[in-house]
């Protein structure tokens, strides 16, 4: 398990094939994780294998940016989430690692795997400065945090979501679950969006 760096290496001939929109299809997929947080080992492993996809979180970007490593010819694209990573750093990671693109999903543990994600066909500016579009089969609304009513276009509100991805509840914590997920299945993320 790789904790602290947010770097996982996906192996396979067709590790991740992007289909229409931001839907991911995993084919011949092997996920390799290191038991301890060791960014140097992860980058070394990646540069000596046929890794095609690297996924991680924004907090791991500075390490990858500072690391000395060759471009990885097999690397096609990356996925970065978990925290904000500045656009210049995303561009540097893409260049240094040889990625053609990085996509950005948005979600949280309670909404696995994600609520939104940028797509490969969108402009770099859009991918680097947004969290993309709502994934299929998922509903999302921005609501006033106090009244819990939907806000108008361009207004800031709490991100609320409903769908197959929303957790059933917190284990043995019905009160906490009721505060987070309403009777209609809408989960309050606690995050603000416009």
C-alpha cells in the first residue's frame, strides 16, 4: 500500500481504455502497490516496466517534479485527484513523465469512485482548471448550505449528489449518516462549487 505519496502504477497491455466521455474501462488490468511509502521506488519501478497509466493525488506532484527520472515511453496518461495541484506543476509532471494528458476527477470516500471527471478530449485549460462533468448515472446539484434549496446558475452552493456511487451509510453511525445523506438519497459533500 502506498500511503503518503498517492502514487500507484497500473500495468497491462491496455491498462485503461477511455470510452465515450469520462467513462473508464479496465482491461487486462493489474494494479501494483508498494507496501510502504517510497516514491523513489515507485518511480524507478514505473520507469523499468510497461506502465501505461499513473494515478495519484496532487500532494504527490512536488515529489515527482523534484525526482530525477527518465521519460517513460510507455506512459500514456495520468489521473490526479485528492487535492489541488497547480497547473504549472501538472504540466511539468506531464512533460517529465512523458504523459500525453492528465485527467482530474472529483469525489470523496462517500461517493466512490467519483462524482465528476474531466475528459481526454477537453482542452488542457479545461482539464487543469476544472473537475470536469458529472459522470453518467449520477445527479449533482449546488444547494444553499443553510436552506438546502438549489441555487441558480453561477451562484455558489454546497455540492450535493445522488446516485449509485453514494454510500449506504457510516458503519453503526445512523445519526452521522442522516446528517450527510437525506431521505431522498442526496449526499451533502461539505464542499462549495459554482
